[in-house]
């Protein structure tokens, strides 16, 4: 008798004919490879900027060997290269999109690692419709906690990428919570007293 799990894997309930269901373990590995790929991409973007925006082909190298761990690393490097190619191709447009959402600041005044994190997050929001905005933003926040220049970097990254996501993909992002200034009652405004 076939177990319930095996039946689902053999014939997925949804999806195109011939689709193979991905089990939770495989999905977790894929998510981990993408997270690792983002970390590698930040390192690549940092080295690329230090190299005056020139990729000499030595910034990322492929791993040697054929074990499962190396397969995951190879998947992570492939994802890092895809993300890097997006930033390399459209860096100017990405920088403009970020600059428009920075308050009283420019991208060139930020630390190199902070720029790399913002560029990566913005590239995913701009050019990767398969990545949900919340995933791109949360991954960038985690990268900021790990690689950011100071403790406030994560807040900066969150604010800029959240604005970008609301502007570019409004149907996929929840509306912002109202601020105190949004919740003030209009009748609380003092009306002028008529002159006698």
C-alpha cells in the first residue's frame, strides 16, 4: 500500500501535468541555497564595487567536488551570479530607485556594504516577480544584521525597500499602518472664534 505522502509526490494534486511535488526537505534546501546565494551576492557586490565595477571573472569561483553540500553551494553560487547579473546590468536604474526613497541622503553616502544590500534587495523587488516582496525585504534585513555597517542599518534597509515595494508592487504589499498624524480627528482642530 502506498503511503499518503508518496501518493502526493507521485501525482501532485495541483500544477501542470508531469509536475513533481517538492517535499518539505527539498524546499528547505532550496530556500537555504537562495539565502546562501544572497550572502554570496553581497560579498560579490562588495568586491565588485571595490574593483571599480569591473568583474574580472575571479570574484566568484565554482566549488570543487560533487557531494550534496557542494551541490547546495553550487546552487547558491548560481543564484548569486543571477542576482549579480541583474545589479551589474541595471545598477544605475537601481541606484536611482533607491535614491528616490532615501530621505536627505544619497546612496553614495552610504557604506559600501549597505549599498550592496540595498542594491540586492532593490534588484529583487524590481526584476524578480517570483520573489515575494516580503521575502526580499526580510532577507535584506537579515543581511543587514549580519553585514551592515551599524545597528541602524537594518531599519534603513527596511524603510527604503518597503517604500520601493509599496511603489512598485502595491498589490503584493499590505498598506502601511497609520501614523499618529494620520489618526488625528479633524474635529480636534480648533475652529476660529467669530469676532463680536
